[in-house]
């Protein structure tokens, strides 16, 4: 199959497999007031699909954010493959007709009174609430770290946005030119796209090899626990690739502080704090729910998701167990998987089916199985298309793509097809 034809057919769909996603037919909304908190990937997809799935309902999208960023593209900017402006778009382009967009941040969630309160003091009542706020990057939790440092003193961090990713690409190039110790890793909190730290490690290694500079680099990956990836077969594969490419791994190392002038980083370990000197460091901050969510009654009250404020949710229905008219979708949902854009495509139809069933006085058996997709680039021109569920079982969408093989097909899906498919998803077309 020619590459162009492949991308026009199966390749573009691999990002967000359509398996199990049923077409929606408009149903009577009976005047329901529906609030969607957040205009990211989850919120916009919800707004688009709901606007077609339901008639006679008042749908309100609440978010002050006017600019939309294709976050899966940040690693490609950091790799020097895309310019920063390629991932930037306007939210107004994706808000469907008939949906009211309140361009204010939410300051308070009040599920007891079935309302949200915006930053300017406006109270918006709802019959159903979809929490799709995304998450917060907590750089301040790392002592000595600031986003102002990205691109300076050997510090990179693609997560902070398109400009930060572009600055990170230049720091990576400088590190390859100068050599020395490079530190990579991830936080101990839940995080979006857990494959991104590994992508940046692999890409830096491969770029150095292509430039004949790999022998000048000492690349170290600091894993936050006893694995480098939470899915067992992927963990085994990545460990093997790291060993093959001379990437050293320290387990149980969590970044807690950075001294930019000394070029040293402090890590928490079971044996106590340790400092590591570096010439380059890729910083990924702890991630948590936004303040308005974290300080509300919506988060888990105990368990592993409580400390960072993730919204309590049944992992299959994404419905709040204490507030039955509240659902959470996307990064903010307190479920074991699902903090990728690909997961949104599977989550949104589930919560919509439950909403429609509620309005009709029925019940729905729709269930989210934890589907998460991670096209993991392992070198320029090669990637692994990893898809898995709550149980850590690999669930490949296409039998002709081995998820643990480094393939050009998987690379093309990530580098060429994802952006178009993602934008179609925002409009509810994919």
C-alpha cells in the first residue's frame, strides 16, 4: 500500500480508533441545561457531539481559553520537526453553532446547588455537568524551577507550551553539540501522555547518533518508581531499547529541586535525597487538577487520586458516584488511565449515551474500558503504536501493526496524520 493511501485510510484512524463508537441520532433534550467546563480536546469534542445528539437543550461551554494547542505535537516541536505555530489554533473555530460559549474561567464548582460560578461572579445553573478542565502543570512544586528557565542553563521542558517546546529543541541541539550528562524522567503524579518523557529521551539519543555525537553524551533516565512504563510488555520493550542504546536508568528517583546556576538536580529516593549534576535536563512537572476543581467537593476524598484533586468517577461510566448528574472527561478524570487525546474519543460517546439515557428515563450499559493510545517515537522515522486498556492489555486497532515493533507506519501516523484527525475530532467528525 502506498504511504499516501495508507494515511488517507487506516493511518489517520489509528490515532482514535472508531471501534465501538456508535453514531448518534438527535434525541429530545426536554429543555435540559448542560454545562461543559473546559474547552480543551474533551470539552470541544463534547460540545460538537452533544450539539448534534440532542435537541431542545441549552448547552453552555465555559472556558476563558481562546487559543487551542494540539498538545501531542509538542514533542515533535521539541524534536525540531515542527514549528511552534503548527500546533496553535483558535477555539472559536471549533465551538459549534447553538452552543453558548461563556469566555470566563470557572472559579467555583458547587455541585450541591447544581451550579458553577465564573471568575467574574456569574452563576450558571445546570441539570448536567461535564468536567473537562484538563490539568495544571505544577512547576512550582519543583524547588528552584520556573518556566522562565526553559531554554536557558541547559533546561528543557516541552510540556509548557509551543514556545517552550521550541526553546527546548534549541537546548537539546546545544547539549548534543557540547556533550555531557543529560537527565530525563517523569513526575510521580498522574500525568498526561506518559510516553512523552520516553519519546524525548529516544529522540535526543537518535539525533546525537545521526550527528555522530552520541559518544559525547551520558544519557540518564530517572524513573519515578520501579518501571519505566506502567504497561508490562511496553516496559520490557523500552528497557531493552534503553539497554541497547546505552541509556542508563535510575529507579525510584523523583525530581524535587533544581539549582540552575550549579546545574544540579535533587531527587527524592527511598534512601533519601540525592543530587545529580547535569549539562542538560528535561523537566516534566508534577500534574494535578486545577485549583477550582481541587478545592471543590468533586475530587476523590481518599485513595491514590485524592492528593492531586482528580475528579471522582466510576472508571467505566465516568459518572461521579456522589453527584449522579456530573461526569468527568479527559485529563481531569480520576481514573487509572485515559490522560491522552485518543482516550477522549472513547470517553465522550460513553458519557453522552448515559446522559441521553438519563433524559429518557432509561439506563445505559455504555462503558469506557480505559483505552489509551500512545504513539511512542523511538527514533526519527520509527515509532511504536501502543494502545492499551485499564488492565494493561495491548489492544491494537489494526492487526497489521505490531504495537511493540519500531515501524515507519507508526511514525507516519504520529508525524503526519494525527493533527488532521485531531482537528476533525474537535468538530465531532472523527
